[in-house]
C-alpha cells in the first residue's frame, strides 16, 4: 500500500478560502429596493425591512462553524407592487451581494477542476454564449404565449441580478468582479461535467474505440427513499460525491411571491453552493409538496454527444423550471424533458407528499423517476417500489432503454457486474441494509456508510460503497468522494426542514480527510481537520395531507443560526474525533427573531395562486446544547432571546445562555457548550462560582475593552505574536484550544504563546493594567505553546 501522506495538488485554493472565511465570518442582513424612476437598485445593509423591501434576507457565513453557510431570501413581499421579473432580479441581486466573496472563492476552486485543458475554454465560452443568447431570444418571442418561457425569463432575471449584485460588492471592496462567463460557469457546473468532455478531444476512451466510447469520471451521488413497513414514515436521503474542492456549502431558503398563476411554488429549501441558483446535488424540498433528488448517469456511448446543441436549455435551467411549475411528479417530468441539452445526465426522483398518507396508503404518483441522456428523457411511475419498501439510486440507469443507449450493457460485458443495475456494489449493500433503516438516525448511518475494508460487497475499494472515500485508495488516490449527506422525513419535509452534514465520512474509524496548503498544493496525511456534525436546516409554511395542499401558519425559518453550538459571527472549529452518526444534531435557539422571513412571507400560500389545485460523515458527535426553556436559575427573573430561550441575568453557574465578546465580536452560546472541552480556558472560566455575568469579554492584550464593560468581567488572552496578525485576537479560533495541545499557524518563529489572565485584572482609568493575581499565574503555567 502506498504511503498515506500523498500530495493532492488539485484543491488549490480551498484551505486559503476557508482561512479567509475565518476572518470575514459574520452574519450579514440586507434589504434591496427597486427604484423604478431611476431603474436602479437601492441596497440597505444591516437591516431587513419586511414591510417595504423588494427583497430582504441574510447570509450567515457559518461554513467553518457547522460546515454550512445559510442564506435566506424573501422577495416580492414588500408593500410596493412589483413585476415578477423585478422580484427575481432583486432576489438574485441580494444573493449576489451577500455571497460575492464566497462566489469568487468557489469559482477559483472549481475552475481548475473542470478546465484541465485550456484548449476547451474558447469552445466552452462560445457554447455557453450561444445558449444564453438563444434562450433570451426565445423568452422575448414566446413569453406571452408559453408559461415555460415566461418563467425562464424570471430565472434569467435572477441570474442577471446575481451577477449585478456580486459586481456591486466587488466595487465596494475594490475587488475584481466576476465575469458573466464566471457566473454562467458556476451555474453550469453540473452541465459542464458532460459539456467539457464533449468539447474536448477524447483521450480517456474505453472499449469500442475512441470514437465511440469514453470513460466518464466519478459517479455523482447516492440516494435512498425508504418507506417503513406499515407506512409509518417516509425517509429521504442523499449523499453527494464530487471533488473535495467543492465543499464550500450554502444551504439556501428562498421564498418568492409570484403572481403568475402557472407557477406552483416560489418557495424552496435546498443544499447548494456559492453563486449557484440551483442545488447541483440535487436535494430540494419544495413548497408545492414535492421533494426532488438525483444521482448522475455516466454516458459511455460518446456518440450520443454529437446531438448536443446550444439551442437547448441546460439541465440546471430545466430543473428550476420543473421545480417551480410542477404540481406533481408527472408534471415535473414533462416540464423537465423539454429542450433537453443532453448535459448533466442524471436519474431524478420526484416524491409527491400529497400522494402519501402515513399509516394508510401510498397512492400512484408518489414517486416519479426521470432519466436523461443526450437525445432522450424517460420517466415512469415507481410508486410500487416505495410500497415494497425502498427506492435506491447509485449512478446506474433504471430504464432499460436508457441503460443500453448510454453503454452500460457493453460495459457490463467487458468489466463485469460493477456496471449492473441489480448487482453493482451499492445495489447489493442497499438491498441488504435498507431493512435496518427505521428512523432518521439509521438513515444517516446508511447514507454515511463506508466499511470497505470488511464489507465483502465493497471488495476492498473505498468507493464501492454508499459513501465513497476516493482519497483512501491505495493506488492513485484522489481528493474526492462522498462529502455531504442530507436527510429528511415526511413530517420534516412538510415544513421544508432537513438535517445536513458537510465533510467526508469517518464512519467505522476511517481517518478524517484534512486540509493543509502550501500555496500550490494540498497535502493529505499531515493536515488541518474540519469535522462537523449534522445540523438542522430549513423551515416552512406549507402543509400537505390527504392529497390536499393547505397553507399553514408560518414560523420564522430556522436554520444553522438556530442549530449550532455557537450562534455568532465568529469561528469555532469542531475539534471532535471520529464519532457515530447516530446522535441528534446540535440544536440551539436562534439568536434573533429578526433572522428569517417573517409573517409577510407567510400571508400567502407558497404558490400564491394555487389554492385549488452530490458526498461524508464527519464527527457526528452532536451534543445538544438545548435545555428546557423553563430554566431560569432558581427563580431569578429571566429574559428571552430569539425564539423564547432564556438567559439568566444573574449569570453564574446557573445561567443557560452566555454572550461571548471576542475582540468586539459577540457570540451567543451556552455554558453546556463552553464546558464541553474540559481543558480549554473557557471551561475554567465557567467553573468559577463568582461569575455573575451572562457576558464573557475576551480580548487580546492589544485590543482595548469597550468603555462600558466592567473590568471585573474582562478575561484577557495574551498572545505573544510573531510577524503576522499583530492586531490582537479577533476570531474565536483559539478559544477552544486545549491546554497542552499544539495549534501552529506557521513556522516556529511565528508560533504563539497563549495564556489566560483571570478576570481579576486591575485597571487604571479606562485601560487595563497588567497586575496579575494568583489565578493569572496559574493559567500562565498551564499555557499552551503554539
């Protein structure tokens, strides 16, 4: 077996991107308005005006905290009537402005993954330009006669807004803006998986000759839809497979009010990425009561790609159209099949919750399976499979015609059962283990499953299993595989709620994949580890039961803001080791009820007019920080934060919530979280019986405390620094460093000595003095050399 410490020189900018996220991590709120007279956008930051804004929302950059950033946007709910096209443009503009930095970084990460031969760049630009021009021409010609083209016009308006908003952010930051091609590139990443090879001279040919067959790259995803034996529940899971360079994740919640009566819903929650107006994975919970996911299909028969034409709609555009316009799986398939581009060829699964009655029946139409290859889109009702227990998906076509046309029959004959729909490794594993899935916890387990060293069906291969670890291959390892999982069940899906985790699986003791950069390369074997838990994301206002779709009273959307050990605009890496994925997700009350789309988003049905009608298990050692909302510290008067959770003003060991002020950045956390790491200095501070404040102020010795902060409540971290970041401790990265551990930022001469000064520092005037108490000296003795 080759040495595990291998150079993986393809994730060029990922870690530097993550590092930059630490410094800029924050919650951003904004509202945008359309100035009809000036035909321009007015943007207000740090405010969400729900009663007047054309679009409003927030982006919580919690990528390094939970593995997911969270974006929520409401559009069209302001007091001023606006055209649907304006609504979508403003929604795109707001998303572009709030996430532009992440878009730039993600583009930098993804470009080298797809453009490996610069010779393909010009043909690709020409294809995308022609396709965009053709689509816009069709919108102008047919928008008044065909709802499909009218709605495509809305999607293109959103894309234009995304580009404009990102450009405005770049202007304010004096950064180079993303080009129109870059925005097209980001949204077309899935399509480019097929389009780039089709435009590139083939060198990875397989059986049948270079002119006929090609060997596609890694399959993209595993999915499982499970119904319990008595129809007690429906479970829905998906794990994405792709390059680890794609792990900059954003979970998105959109709520757009649309006046067009042909639109089924303007509400959706989905896993996504910076700059994407779609999921890519795909994993969607829709306000129409539909759920959609997919796994990609490799097309070995390269001759099919001769049918590609820019006079078509890309897969991401057709997915958006079908998601918005369809009321059923059948309708979804019919919309999606129009103007097939033959790119991002996949098997799509659409579940219609209105056809499911728990404990009673699963009616025809509950599951529609749609498969696309160049020149062909097929669909069929597969509800009977759900009635029998489950539907699996693992990158191999189900429909015989699609299977044979795409070349799987030839591949099976030449290479064996790995290319068989019924007998490939994942088919056998899912057939064997799906019976063990009885709840969300067991669904998480199977979707993170990788026991390749012991499972006979895996044949010793880390990718012949449910959650691939391509980086663990003994020969020619690659930094890719299953890097996320999303799960939901019937009741959660009705509320557009899911649980999600980012990062490669560590199930069964597999080593965590870690990141370290040396400007050009990522090295596997001696790296920084980012290990996350499942977090709960989403919220909703739609109810589907007994075949009827009904609006329901909406609560503010809950998201990663409300589900993480730290609810903040700072950073705390999860330094957990390998753990089971059986535990429940972290669940903490929201920081503010202002974070989310509120009653204005819910005064209408999700469709506003329809009243009739790709892969990771990582440290899932969630420790719930939620305690009873009745905890108020021995009868002391309490005050509420967020959605009703309680802070004990008297603080001390009885207080539930703690505000952590780090260099002027306030974190909301709980004592339970702070007590989690028994060797951290925060643990020691929280153990002090005389801690009578619900706020801890932590700064560096170079950063003054705010004037209003009582000195007795100050806790200083002294950092003797090297040549970098001399302006003091402004991020929480060092807060959870264990005493006695090593946490290096650079070379030895740049290392830091961390010690903690107790709250008994004396002050002189408005400044902090340096007199040290006995506790101070004790903390210094146990300081960590970093």
